[in-house]
């Protein structure tokens, strides 16, 4: 159901429910004179035959009006039924709401009512028709795309990227304001029959994936095949548009077809092929993608990815561009055999950028695939892909996304020291000893071993983690005795060091936002668990001699800390072009306070 149509049907149903309720207010005054307006209906009064027939005719007229508006609103039987069910449910709910507001009836959902006189009087508590009406409305509104239709030509927008406009026949009519002049037509050829996929009803598309994907209707095609299409544009994450061409064989015999996917990039007569997946500027076998631009750099730059570079079934022919001066494009898949009852899917991914470099970077980075390209696709749909693998390998380490313990970082060896399912390449604590790899590196410990000195006491609880000791605290017994005489057990000790790191070191745009991180190095003889069980690090920011921020961060159990500092009004810098950050540990029961060195970052000076 198209959005505009849905709104008007809702308004019509509400208005009709109000009118129906008003009529019943008049009828109650006529048939129950002298009784309270909210009084019970039963026992029913006697109604003379002419008036009874008039009321039955009015009820019939009501049903005809509900059916009539549904017939006018939609074309297909299922959608007409959905429109009727929605209008009937809304009308009935508003009818009872109108009566309750106007005259205080029904007094509760268990109040009895005469529902209809056709074909014979039938009555029930008000709760029954209200539940039925709520079910009808809910079935239409929350149906997974089955009842809610939309125009196939839609515009998808996102805050951080170009808009994408879909077409009824082509997947993308336009993107970014000047890319594409109708791109993504599908021709299906079986024998001598050649059919262009064209929806018979351009208003019969539906939505999926939070209204970010348009599902085109299934249509008959050459040789008895059935063709459908889905167009998806995400609202977050990578900026791209995705086409799924879905070809099914409902017959009892295999069918071999030729599929041709074509369109126009909209780069006009000055078209330049900037790059291809094979490394040259000529599109041909076995290319999987190309970056196209106009020679004067004015048009949007298109990264067109018709196949994955890892796909087994790539395009077999490129009969029409793109090429120098030619913005048409076509890729042909020969000898596509579809078994009885089988469905195959060909996926195409498009990206629009403001720069040639950006378009090339996108194509090189994601030409093999990205897990985001599969957003919203079911497991069955992924398994039906022919020109893209069913599982992505974004980091190109030879491990598919579902089998990769670090899907965003290449790690062909899949090393996982602590066997927690997260590979060492992306695990912040490889040995799972409670100390981050960064902290262990700073302390001179082995990030791949929870017991660096091998004395049986874990690094986090070992007061001497770099040298084996037989003492209860992990130190040599002599050292333990000396420390017991005048060490950590007696009073707080000074930390070895406290570090501070600030990112970015150069920030010339407001608001200025910085991430401040660091770590505390406990003194020898004091384990991380003992030293950093609690404590606060105060991060001070100065612009010249003036302190402009002081914020505290809790010391973590691995002796690290982290916080964010932002400045929305650069005038606070008083003209300074550099900020100075220092971190000071305020001390706890086992360690005294200590201050870090100063880190300077550059910012733009405020205008006076």
C-alpha cells in the first residue's frame, strides 16, 4: 500500500467511523426515548418493518462503501482485500471510540452490542469486534511486505551520502544528482525469446529491511522462467546501492538462459574508464568492476561492481562499453542453467563518489565483497548467488566471514592463543589474563602468555611478573622478605610511570574532539591486581597558562585509563594554537600519586 494511499485510507476510515457513530447516536434517541444515552441496548425495542428494512439497507450500503473504496484504491485482488480489511478494522474501532466519547457508551469492552442485522441479528460483547478489527489492521500494517504496496520508483536518502532514485524498469534511475541515466535493466533470453524484465504494475512494489529495500513483483519471462528484483540502499555504514536479479524455474525441466544486464552511467560523451579490476582502463573479460567518470570531472564518479573478484561465474561478454566516450554498459552471462524448482540470483553493487580516488579506493577495498553487501539477505538468498560468493572475505585472507575469527583483519593463520573465538589479530587480550596486550607490552610482559616468567602465578597477580619466584606473591623469597620489612605491605609506593597519549595530534576543525589514553606502570614487587584495583587519573588540558578542562577517569583493573575531551567553543583557547595535556594519578592505598609528561596537540586559533 503506497504511503500516500495508506494515509488517505486511514483518514477516510476515521471519518466514516465518526459518521457511523453519529448515526447510532440519532438511532438511540429514536428507539430509546427517555432513557440515558449510555443505557443498555437490551431488551431490544420493537422496530416496525419499514424502518427495519431501512436500517438493513443502510448496513448493506456501509459494506458496499467499504468495499468500493478498496476496489478503487488497489488493482490486484490480494491488495484490494488488504485495503478492505484495513478500512473495515479502522472504521469499526473509530465507531466504538466515537460512541464512547459522545455518549459514554459502551461503558466497558464487555458491554453487549448488536453487531449487524444482516443476514440476521447477531450480538456479542464489544470486545469481540474490537479484537477482530485490531487483528485486521495489524495484519495489514505489520505484514512483511505482502499487503503494503509502494511505487517502484522511489528516492532513498541518507545523511552522509548521495541520494539514490530507483526506476520501474532500471534498478537505478539516478544517484548523487548526476550519476546514471537508467541503469540495471535485465534481459532474459531462452532460445529466440528475449524478454526485458518489466513490472506489469509499477505501483505493486513492497518494502523490506526497514523500508530500505524495494521488492519488485515477480513476472513471467522467456522459456517459462520467473523474474523478480530487489533494490537495497543502506542508511548507515558503507555507501552503496545493491541490485538483486532473481530468476526462478518453476517448471519440471532444466532451462538454460542468457542473462544480459545493461544500462547507462550518465557520464555522457566525455566518459572515461578510470580503472578496472584487471588493472587497465579497458573493460573486458575477466573484469569484475570498473570506475567510470566524465573527462571534465563534473559528474559523480561511479564504481560499478557487477561481479565479485572472487566469483566463479563472472560475465562472459561485454558487448557495449563502458569505454572512452561511451557511457553505456552491458555484461552478459552465457549458458546460465537453472534446474527444476531452482532459483539463482545475480547481485550488482554500485557506489557513487565525489572523487576518482574515492571511487577507486572503494572498488579496490570491497571488490571481493563486504559483509555489508549482504545486509538483509536470507541464508537461502546468499546460497542462490551465482556471481558473488555466498560468504564475504573482506580482509582477503582466504577465510570466509562466517569462518574468520577476525573478519576485518587479515589473519590467514587464525591464531587464537586463548581460544575465545577471537583471533589474536583483533583480540585486545590475546592470553585472556586480564591485562591488555598494550599494557603487557608496556610492562615488558609476553602478551601471548598469561604467566611470562613461568612461575605458576599469573601476570596479573604476580608482584614480580618478569622474574620467576617461589614466594606466595610470585617474587623470590628474599625479595619478599625485604619488601615485607619496608615495602609495599607497609605503605604506598610510587608508580614507575604513567603515560598519556592524545589522538588526534592535529585538529583544525570544530568541534575539537580528543581521545586521551594511557597506562600506569606499577612499582616492582606490586602486582597489577594489587596496584590498580581502584584509583582515579585526572587529565588536565591547558591553553597557554589557562586551564580549560580537568576531567577524571577511573583506573581500570589492567592499569589503563581512557576518556574523551571535546571543545565546542574554540574561543576558550584564548588565541592559543596548541593545547597541553597532562595526566596525574591521584594515588590509592598501594601507590602514591604521579604525573605524566606533557603532550601537545595543535588546534586552530580562535578569532578575536
